[in-house]
């Protein structure tokens, strides 16, 4: 990849030499790579201007409308491909910052279909006998719980919770923090307490975890019924049913 090639002295020298070429107008490689996408974005604007200045009974009117529709579909597909590419890049960058202990099997962050849904810091996390400031990473199929970044900017992983066995519900707020529980199994003792800094943050996390569970379980739950969950029994009842 280009990122890997940046460590190659010969490649960097070539890029610098090419950038000095008058034909390149001092643009770097990244500028050239993004040009096609930027031009695709401009074409619908040009077509709309043409349509606005073209009489409805003109022979080209229908063709212009069809061309605009086709371009919008291409642009939508290109935007989605870019979003997926950005998510994959973010996951790969995040993967480099995770420190895995020997008792937890390292997961492949770039596994096909795995996407980053949310990540963020928590004021406090209670995990069995541990208490620490933490950083959580919600993927489409699991929740990764880590300690806050160390001096090197890395996140020591403390546990992972597969979405297939995840339960979630709110707790009473305490000391200006907004906690909720995540369980790794039906055993009430096997719970993790996450303390968010605001109610909005807590609800956003709970809703995103809920969405991941719903998608994994392949069931529909109306958005208005997703919060609050008072206890794990209520949570299991909400998601009852077969795949």
C-alpha cells in the first residue's frame, strides 16, 4: 500500500522528484488519487444546470434526466465505497494501538464484514475486581473493553464481549456519572459496569449496542421501545425469538 511504500526511501525520492515536474503543478500523489472522485461530484451539478436551461420539450431533456439519475447512483456507490474504505482504515489504525494480554485471543479487526460502530472513553469501568478509566470499542460483532491510553498512546485490552451473548441495561446515576451494565452471559455476576460522562453519551452507547444485538439476532424492535431496559430479564424478553 501507499502507506507502506512511504517507508521506502526510493519511492519517497521518486514522489518528490515527480512533484517538482511542472506538469504536476506541485501536486502530491494524494491530490492526484482524489481527483477522479472530485470530478464525479462535479458532474451532477453541471447536468442540473443543463436541465434547468433546457426546455422540457427539447429532444435532449429526457436523456439529460436519465444521465443525472445514473450519475447520482454512481456517486452514491462511490460515497459508500469511500465510507467502507475509511472504516477499514480506521480499524487498521486502531488495531495497531491495541495491546492484547496473553489470556485473550487477539481478534482480526479487519475481518470481512466487521465494522467500527462507536468508540470512546469512559470515566470509570468496573470489571470484576478491577476499577479503571477505560476506552471501549463497539464493533458489529463484539465490544472491546480496554484501559485508557497509556503514555505510548496504546490501549491495553481487558476483555471482549461477543454481541451474541451481550446483555445491556441502565443503572442509577451516581456522582454525576451515568452508568450502565453490560453482561457477557446470563449470569448476573458476570457483569461490566461502564460509567459515561453524560446521559446522552450513555444512551448513545446503549442504543448502538442494542442495534448491534438486534442485527445479530435478526429481529426487529421499534426504536421507541429500546430504552430504558430495567434489568437483564426484560432485555432478554425484548430480543426473544429465533434467528
